[in-house]
C-alpha cells in the first residue's frame, strides 16, 4: 500500500496494491496491521457505512462536536470528489481544505482524521461510497458547514449547482463554527 500525505499532513491518500489481469482484479481493501504500519496510526474502526448517491449530489461538510469520527473512505462504484476541511482549533492547517477524486477505477482511499469536516460531490452517474468510522454516529452531536462557504472557497469540480439535503443547505458558516459550539 502506498500512503501519500496531503497539504493537510494528517489527511492521507491510501492506494492499495491492485493485482489485475484479463479476468479482473483483486486487492485487500483493509488490513488493520498493514494500515497501522503504513500510516503510523493506531486506530480502531467501530462502524462501516455505505451510501449511494446520484450524479451532482453533494453530501457535507459534516462533523461531530462530540464523539468525533475518523473516517477511512472509498468508492466502489462511480467517482466522487472527496473533501476534508481542518476545523481543529490550534491546528497549523486550521481552515484549510484538501480534495481528491476517489473512484472505482483508481481504488484510492482517503483517511480523514477525527476533528475534520468531510464531504463529497458525486461526479459519475451514481456512486457507492463506503467508509469506516472510529466512533459511532451521534446525530445529536452532528454539525454541518455550508458546502459553498466563501471563507473556505472549496473548488468543487462542477459548474452546476449540486443537489444537497435541506440539512446541508442550512449548514453553518465556517466563521461561526467555533462560536456555536
């Protein structure tokens, strides 16, 4: 497995070793020992999630103020532009974002540590998005930053307005983030 730090060094792009031939391919999508050794992390995952979304759907930017979740995310069908935003007060990369394409073809995974906001935009006709979390979903503690927050100025790769949920449309401004919680 190849691990590449991003501009937010704690956010990692993970590329598994893929074995393919004319019959198809095989790769180990997760191995706790290999993950720990390659990343230098010692995390445990407690929940696996699977979402399917249509083209143009944007989910996020989500985070939890208690029980923050580290996430190991990947796409098994389709393609998404995946984004992590550092919202950790005192972090040298506070307020910065990174984004990368995850797809069924590139087999990339993204490690998003606890304390960051996360979201994705579906680029393909539809996408199946899988992710492991280091803590349980706690709806009472979930918060959302607007996907189009002008302070963050995320460069989403689409000229079209995305399809977002009412909850995500009502997301908070990044500037009010630390004042509310």
